[in-house]
């Protein structure tokens, strides 16, 4: 875990007419590794009311998704995801152990509750050599 705190900025919804922001968020920033190789730098924003319900320790023990699953009051109802390609800036290159301006896959995810409140948002940057996309064409 790189950071666990209240965010300096609030997440933005993908389309402001599709949802509204919660009263506040906790931020979790993580560096994930597989076999000792760093492959993802992720920043997740989770509705602070969920953390008040399930406890901050839930974030330290497991994923943000598990913390959301543990909530009885704020249940996911709709989620969206967007993949884009980008380049590693100096911090990202350092953390992922890749060259500056190397290709990265940026993944944005948004989860809303039944009332249209953004209860979770994540921004992840993956090393491009760790990402595969498959789709059946026919």
C-alpha cells in the first residue's frame, strides 16, 4: 500500500448527469506485484460512509471490492469501465520499473449505488506487457 488517507481531490464522475458524488471519500493507492514484478499502480476512491460502516482495517486486509461487498447500506447497482493507452511519466516509470514514456494501459472504473451516488472509482495504470485483451469475433 502506498497511501491510505482522505483524498486531496475528489474523483470525477464519467458523466456528471449519470451520477453524483458522495459526501466524501477515502483514497487507497497501491502498487501491485506478481512474482516480484510491479505491474499496477492504482488509486481507488471509496465512499467514506462505507469505510465508517465496515472499518478502515477492511482496506488493509483486502481489496476495495471486498470492503464494498461487506457494506449492507451502500450496494453497487451499476458499474462502468474505460480502457485507454498512455505513457508512463517519471513517477509511474519508477514505480513500475519501466522506461520513461513506455506504453501503459489506463483503466478507469466507476461504481454507483441504486441512488446514482458514486461509491467507488479507481484509476489504474498497468504495464502494457501485463495486459491482454481477447474477444471472440465470430
